[in-house]
């Protein structure tokens, strides 16, 4: 774990040669959601490849920049693109940027993703605040020796997604006439889409939406004492008895179309934090 701490410091030292901004809020953009990063003011934009020990985004629509600047009067650090287990990275590599953003100063993490819905009341084009999750990725970023300076050996997960942030975000959505849902997320590794039997199983164990990301980052954010808000965009319907082949172009189109609503919620949240 001394090695991990040293890697974090190495990454931060390089970032500090570009900017001395101390972020209050960290934001991770999901598939088709990078526009927010382009709107950051007084931005310093650092390609991941220039930051020691950062993985490189290999997925289309994940641009691969760490952006530091201001948004709605708050100092922010934005990941314009994330990393996934199915790209071949380890859990520690996937979550490394979360640790860097926390040590840079961010106390709150807003994390976004594109998901499929198994809940017939949550249709494609819906926005969902994650209230809890189920980890079926078969791995955990905290496995191995623990560095007590980063977080406790057995972090509590009774409230992985901050209730106050959810309530505040819901109020902002309501004031702007944006319909939202609450839901439980389940995470799998991918990259294949799931079978009808798997979707049926996910629903029976209590999940509403399914993702191939997010939960590892949330685990590490909780390990480091960050408050987390998870905002999912439902881009496809995964109803086992009416399952259709996934259309990646359609998924990206839906994610892009909901950008104004996501921005309204996130910008409103930043103003009130």
C-alpha cells in the first residue's frame, strides 16, 4: 500500500505542475456524457496519458481528459471518460483516479453512467438516482493490504449514496419539471450484454438497473470518506420477456439527448452545495 500512496503522490505532483486549483467536487462522466467537461470554466485539461499511473480510455465516447476548473461557482475536477474492468484493467487501476481526486481536495463525488433497466416502471430515457447497489463483478478494489491513511480496513456501506444529496438533487429536478426515479444498481463486468435469464435474476434479487462500471469507484469513494451522488441514464430496456438486440448507436443517442436534463440537475446541485 505504500506503493499506492507513492503512485497517488506522483500523479498529483504532475497535476500540480499544470494547476494549483483545489477542487471541492469530483465528477465522473459516463457514456455520451462528456459535454459537462467541455463547459468547465477557466479549465485546465490534462490528457490521461500525461498523468502517471492513470489508465487510458479505450471506449468510444470516453475522451480521456482530467479537467480542473470552475462550474456554477464551485471548483471541480471532472473525469471526461472512465475506465472499465472489461478493458483489462484491475480494480485498483479503475479506481485510482478517485483516490487522486480525493487527495487533490474533492469531498463530494458525482458519478454518472449509462444503464439498462430491468424495472418496467423505469423506461429508456429515464434518469435514476442510485440509492444502493449489488456488486456482481466478482472483485473488489479494496482486496489486499489496507493503507489506513487512505481509509479503514472495513469501510461501512450502510449509506453508499448520500441521502441528503439524493434529496437535494430530487428537489432540483422537481423544481425544473424533470421526472426522476430512485433505483438499485447491479454491476457486472461485461463487455457482453446480459442474457434474458440474467436480467430476470437481477430483477429477482432486487436490482432495477444494470451497469458495467460505477460500483468500484463508489466503493473507493466511501473508503476515502467522500459523499457520493449516483445519477444513471437509462439507455436501454432489459425486460427478459421482451428482449431485443442492443443497439449501441441508440444507446449513445439516448445518453446524448438527456444531457440538458443532467446538466440542469448537476448545475443546480453545484450551486446549492
